[in-house]
């Protein structure tokens, strides 16, 4: 199979969420996607990245790259933030997002696996209007790993071993999804 992996944000004008330590979402996302890429390639998959470094790419260009790659599955990776709207210690956890109901199973298998890391569930959200959730040509999911704005989540996201574990859990969720498709 061919996987398109999107490390959300990137470049000087699109750093994404900032953690209290100064950690940037764009860096956490890319580091996690690199682990995900290695794990998928170890299983024999072909992997295409929408960005490979600190580059700024519009969502429209990311989508063009995904569709041009003829990928079978698209996984977009982000790290969440509450912004300035509530208390950062009260909002944490992992979530997955999909737009089309037919891709909900992929998002559920992945979030179920990520919960095994000890992160709480923040949600599984459908009808989500995000450019990379819009394709109907291939199963796709947006994974919000954890909250950059939550001190406990941020510390986990800064731990490379934890990011590797997140990547392993995403791959396990994809495996469960593919097994269910075979049935």
C-alpha cells in the first residue's frame, strides 16, 4: 500500500501551536511522521510525505501532492491546542477527525490504539471540514496527537520515545482497519 503522511504546519509563517516550553507543533508533527514513515516502510509500504522539512506548504498544495501520489490511505498528524479560551490543565488528550462517514472506522481504530498510551480521549469527530479530510478517493484521517497547550501532554509530546509509541499505535490502528476491510 501507499501511504500519504502529512505533518501539519511547517515553515516560518505556520508553526502551529506553541507549548509553554516554546516547543512548536510543526516540529512535533514532523518528528512523529518520520517515525510513522519508518514503521510503515518496515512493513513494506510505500510512503509519501507532503513535507519533509521546515517548509511552508498550503493545504491545497498538500492535497495536490496526496492525490498525485495515488496513495491508498492519508494520515494527517497535528498536535492540538486550546488557544486562549480555557484552562490549559483541564483540556488534554488525543482525538481523531474524519469528514465522510465511510472513513470513521479508520479514525476509530487509530484513536482506540492511541488510548493505550495512557492519553485520555478528547474525541472522535465526524463531518470535520478540513482540506485533508475532504478527499473521497482514499480513506483519510486527521490525528490530533495530544494538546501542546496542556503541560502534561506537552511533556509527553517532547519525549521522542513517546512520539515513537504514538506512531506505533497509529500503525496498529491502520492494521486493525485493514484487517476489518479484509473481513
